[in-house]
C-alpha cells in the first residue's frame, strides 16, 4: 500500500509538517511512504525577492512529484501553504495538469487528505483545506480529515493549528514560528489515520 505526500513549502513550515505526516503514515505496517514536492513555478528572481531562494536551494535534493505518479499511489496527502485563503499557485498548477488522469478516472477511489499552514491564526486554513477538497471530489477521492480522536485540536491553553478538516500550522507574520509539538502531533495523527484507512481499502 503506497502513501504519497505531495506538498509545497516556500520557507519550510509545510516541509516540517510533511515530515511529521510521513512519520505517522510509516507507523502502519507495510505502508510505503514517499515525500515529494510539487514543481516550483516562480522564477528565481521572485523567490529571491520573497527571501526564499536559500531555503529553496536547500531542499533541491527532495524529489519533485510528477502528475503521473499520482496514479500509482493508494493514498495521497497534499500539503499546501495558504495563499489568500486558498491553496498555493504551485499546487493549483500541479492539479490543473491532472486532466488526463481525470479523463481516465485514474484517481477514483483513492484516499485523499490535505494539511496546510498560514501566517495568521484565522487567515484561511479551513477555507484552504475545504476548497482543496472540491478538486479531490471531482477526481473521485475518498476524503479523510483529522477526526476529533486527535484530541490536540481541543486545546485552548496554547495557540495551535489543527481542525477536523486537517492538520495545520501557524507560521507567524514573518514566518518566525515553526510547527509546534501539538501541530506536529496532528500531522502525525493524520498521516497514520490516512494510511490505516488506505490499508483497509487496499490490503
Ligand atoms: C502570496 C501570499 C499569500 C498569503 N496568504 C495568506 C493568507 O491568506 N492568510 C495567512 O494567514 N497567511 C498567508 N500567507 C502566508 C503563508 O501561508 C505562510 O507564509 C506559509 O503558510 C508558510 O509555510 P511555508 O514556509 O511552508 O511556505 C500568504 C503568503 C503569501 C506569499
């Protein structure tokens, strides 16, 4: 049973979340877990203006996901930073290249799940995940979120991401906050939860 984590991260917050999702998915016996980033679409000059060039170069060893690879996974967990309450353009462009897969029904019945991050606490994490789900539904995915059995999302003693729609992290206005232990626990829970459902669907 194969779990693919396909994510985009400009400064590293979603990268850290993706690693935690993978850790959780690997807890399920016989799960083959892969982390891949979706292709960059911004030119280097823009990445430099955004202060992201150095980080982007540091992750150049992480394999880039191709659209064709989606068809060979049983579960796909997508990670995207919030952009104006929506998925990022890199992810949108990647998904917009899946028309051939849609035409063949190649993704129908696979397990799909989404995690995210944003600068601010109420900056659109839920809208990002829920609007992402629309694309997954068009492709025929069986959508899995982050159930309340992940009790960490009940916490009010500290600022935290995480909702029934999926794990998330709050990066801060200058990206100064990396995922907290509670947010990483949510990501691990989501990875394990998705993999456990995929294991039952694709024994
Ligand atoms: C063009 C742009 C739009 C953004 N829109 C939002 C937003 O709507 N709400 C928010 O809280 N953060 C927003 N952010 C902040 C990003 O979500 C944040 O930098 C990201 O989650 C950090 O994760 P990363 O390091 O993995 O890229 C935006 C950032 C950019 C560059």
